[in-house]
C-alpha cells in the first residue's frame, strides 16, 4: 500500500537513465515447510520382553510328553508399526487455515539475502542504533513465525487470484476472493469483537485499473467494473498476524503490449530490494530506482513513450498495526538524511507510469478509513459517532479498513452519519483513490523486507514475483 508523499517533501533533480535493469533471482520455494516427525515405535517394549522370555525359558521333556514343535505353545509377537501422519491439502480456492496444514511445523522463510559490504567489526553506538535496539530485540521466534505465516497466506491467496484475474472477471469477485481467502487462511473470520486484530487483512484490498495508481476498491452500490483485455490491473493487499503486516502487490495485463511497463516496474522494485540494507541511505536507493525505471520505454498506438517513476507516492516502513511508519522510500531522486536501520521493516514498492507521474485524489469514491490515534475525542458528542468509534477501536484499531469490512460486522447499521462526524473531527482519516491523467497506464510491484541483524529477508517473495 503506497504512502502518499507530504507536500513539503524535498526533491532533487531527476536521475539519469541507466542502461539495464537490475533483478533479484528468486530461488524456488517448497509449497510447505519440510520437517521430520519422530514418534515412538509401537510394540517396542513388548517385543523386547518376548525376546527375554524366549532366551530365559527352559524346555523340559518327559517320556510321556511329545517333543513335536507343533504342540509347543508359541507367544505371539506384536509387529512394529510406523505411525502415519495425515497431510491436509489446501483447497481451490484456498480456504483451509494454515494452522491446520502446518501444525507445529515452521512456515517457509522468505528470500534470505546476505548484506553486501558489511563490516562485522563495526561498533554501532549512535543514538539511532540505540533507539532501534528494542525493535531488534522484538525480532524473536514469535515475530518471525507471525511474519512468515502472514507471508505464506499472501502467497497462497495471490497465486489463486492470478488464475482468475482474467478478462471478464468483476472487481467485486476478485475483492471477495482475496478477503475471504485471507480470513480463512489466517483462521480469523473477524465477526467477533477483537478477532480481526488477531489476524486478517492488513488494509483494504486494492484493485486499481489503468490510470488509477492506488487506493481503489469496489464498494457496495457502485457500478460494477469488469476486467478487460486492454486493462492494466494492480492487485495490492496486506495480511497481518498479530499486527505484523505483510504488504505486497503485483500487476497483471492480458495484452502483451504492456509487458515493457510491467518489466520496468518489476526491475525497479527488485533494485530497491537489492539496495536495501543496514545503514543504506534512502536517497541513494531512490536515485538508483529511478535510474532503472526510466531506462525503459513502451510503444503504444504507434508512439514510443518513456516510462516514468511516480513522484508523489512512496514505499514506506511498517510498524506493528500501522501500515505506514515515518520513513519513506521515494522512486525519484530525493534529498533526505534518513537511513535504513537494523530492525526496520520496509514495504519496497515502485510505481511506473506512461502519464504525468503525479497522482491526485479522486473524490468520486472512498477507498477506506483509518483511526488517528493521536486525535482527541473530547469534542465528540454524537451518540452514533461514539458508538461507531467504539466499534472501530474494538475491531480494527489503527488498521485501515474498507466499507465492506465495516458493514459485515454484526449490528453495524446506519454508520454514515457517525463516520462523517469522526472524519470532520479528525479522529478518522478518509482515504481516496489516487489517479494519473486519463489514458495513461500505471503498474506496481511491491515486497516486504525484514532488516534482520545478520541478513535481510524478503518475506513476501514467491515463485511468481
């Protein structure tokens, strides 16, 4: 989910074009984590007892007692049997909770990348490092398990969605398949109070066509939109487990004429992932991303069009239960002193466009709502607003949510007036779609990367992108 650039964010001149794109080779990953299960062998104690009896027993014979072996009583021995573990397979569409599939087995790792040019003897005693010691200490087994589970949910859901994102499918169908798949696989339907805070959608599913760059999702009552052969569709959705959010996005286009656009954005994103690391200067990463992105061009309707990096939307760091942190990673050369630090979690994403490369708000629809936890509620008087705010806090907290997520909750009715009061008071922020000029095409690719102490882990990496 892209972070909108503040108006006062300083920019430098555009970077020069590069000669080639840089990509990261992704090794294939197994569909599930592998492990060895050890269990006791059945009948082991009994067999050992039998052998002892056979060795210690005395065979006494008399003249009146036949010695034929046929009359000798034999003790039956239990055969050793190995325990069989039942494997539960994922359904199509995916609806089986990963807890049932994986059990106690670990979830698959993301792409592990060693840091380049790291000095192991470097002493980090800066204030910035001390400030992030807590973040590093939080990268424990539970942290990795939650993040890897969220990433595996994202991979399984998107791999199915890619099979149905074909011309003729409706945006509502795609949105429901993603939403329902995420909830089923994390094992939290989100209908009970607080259940959505344990696991589910990290933010509303974004399904943006053509010149719509980000933050569009289908709403009930609006005109249905169907995917066409000449459309460029960006699919951007997040999965969270205990507030640890995986943010990843991809672009599909049935018409191969758009392949250069998709290739440019994919290469730019992979470049950002390659450059990301401990103490990496964000300004340097931004400049390198732009150089790769703008080395591409595309031929449309007999014209050769340069592909540009979008200027006013950025990648971003991710905090627990907050999709956007305070750090931004632009796709164009920028003047910033920010660095990436150990313990940071970043959504590295890029947007390439054939248009003006500047996205503006589209007031025709609303993408979602997000709680502003710093806003005061003292001036809130309407009972409907107070009731709605309580529902938001209990079910979403600071997670951004869409209208359809709110309306599916039991007892939520006539919420529009209360929401208007919350938005006007600044307690809830309203997010609208971001669009480039009509007739242009925007593509997006995105991954989440964990900056761990000894390596970086592209947690959302899959065989698809």
